[in-house]
């Protein structure tokens, strides 16, 4: 009836949620670790929306932790995914 704890704790959304909680607590270093674990898990079952969210979350946590360079890197990654997503949404005019 209930999913196993292993399934729950091995999911990207779980790590993302716990990462959010850590960030809200001001523990940005722990949040980054959890967001990275979520990214690692996401790679097994790609989800561009989740990956973009994680990149934004990591950017914010790095910013709060004082690492402006990594914050900008992850902001760029999130923006690049946004552009990729927009390109996929546009109709292909080459078939016409």
C-alpha cells in the first residue's frame, strides 16, 4: 500500500524537498549537497523541469552561501534549459 522508504528516499523530488527545507533553515551547504544528489538521481530518469528547478535552487543556495561564481554558473544552466524547452515547444517550419 505504501511505497518503500528506499523508493521515497531515492527520489529526486524527495531530495529537492529536503534541500528546500535545509535552505530555509539557512543551511545552504547541506541544501547544495541534497540538490546535487537529486540531480544525480534525476539523471537516471531525465526530467527537464525538475533539472531546471534544481539548477535554480542550487543557484540560490550558492548565492546565499556567498559563492557568487557557482551561483551564476547554475543560473546560466537553468536559463539554458529554459531556452532548450522553448526551442522544443516551437513548431518545426522546415517541414512546410
